């Protein structure tokens, strides 16, 4: 599952709210700045986000991916998007003893959608998002990435 979160190559396989995602700067081996945009969801304009993403592996094998808002010159404000902010985002992957191909996945998200967004509609969208996210992560995790001769990723089904 962690391989899905390592870079932006496969994000659209499991996150249907992503139109594009681009790693814009590596700050450290385990920390990067990411610029992401979502498509418009009627009746709202498309949103974009700039976040610092930090990956950490704990001694027990748990992997945590943290997201916090960040301002970066390579992710400028644009009239094409309303700037939203991931106040706090985390994906926590905990190994399950004696089941090496499984993990417990926990998702935490606190989001400021920016612009005009009635709370009732935001709450409705927020309640549906995680269901699809977990289904899509499960489906995508059954595939694996393999670099081709052009050093690009191609998706192939795993056994």
C-alpha cells in the first residue's frame, strides 16, 4: 500500500478527487512539496492545494504520511482554481502480524475548502470520499508499478 503514496505517479488510481498532482520540490529524503488540484464538483469551482508531505517509518513497521499546507513559489495562486488547504492530513499504514501482504490503513483529513462552500454540501462530499478512497486503495494495491525502459512507471497486475 505504501508504494501508492511514495510519489504522484499513481494517485489518480485511488483518489478520484485528484485532477493532477505534481511533486514540485524534494526538501529531504522523506519530505517533499506537492501541488495538487481537484476537478470542479458541481456547483463548485476546481480547488488546488500546495502541501508539504512527510513520510516516516516507525520501528514497528508502521508508516505515516503526513500532509500540511505550504506556500511555494512553484505553486502560485491561479484564477483557474480556488486555493484550498489541507490543515492536517495523515495516512497511517500499520502492519498486521503474520499477514505480510495486509495492513491497517487509517486516513485523517481536516480540510478548508476555501472560497464559497456550504458546510452541508462539504460534509456530504466528505462523508462519501473515504469510502471510495479505501475501495480504490485496495484495488490499486493489488497492482504493482514497474519501470519500463524509458524510466516511466507502467501498471501491471500482481499475482
